[in-house]
């Protein structure tokens, strides 16, 4: 079973930066596309950024130019560098992934990591 452990969240002032990490186990990490999601209070889960096995990246319009997703296959870890943070970035952040051939996300989710941006 895949296990995902997110870390790196915290409280930061608007304009600040944070780097989130998500370590995966129980899967061959390198063959999975990986995504970061977030869920703000009272809102649905939102796809924030994605990175393919080949390193191609995509971003939600709301974070484009501010967030950078990357991966280290040797460490089974995907990262999210968040810069120029805004109060509206406040949410619990989660990662998940899928094999390109199936498109199906891992069944299990991690506990997430809380990001709070103060104005």
C-alpha cells in the first residue's frame, strides 16, 4: 500500500516562502506522475501543481509564477516551493500520484500539511 507523508507547512506572513515535501513509500516512485493539492476551509480540494515522470510541470493559474514543483526520485520525494505567499494560499496541502498508464490516483492520502499565511 502506498504511504504518503507531507511536511514543511507552517505559519508565514504574506510575501513569505515555504517548501513542502512529500515522501512516498510502497510504490516505484519514479514511474508515477505526482501532484500537489490543497483544501481550504469550506472549499473543495484543488489541484495546485503536477509533475510528470519526465519532469514536465503544470500549475493552477492561481499559483503560476509563484510555486515550483520538483521531484527527487532517489529520495522518493516531491517538493513544492511556495514563494510570494498570499492569505488565499492558506489550506491543508496534500500530495498524490498516479501511473500514467492508468490515470488512477493512489487510494490512500497522507495527513497533509497545514499552510497558514497571515496578512
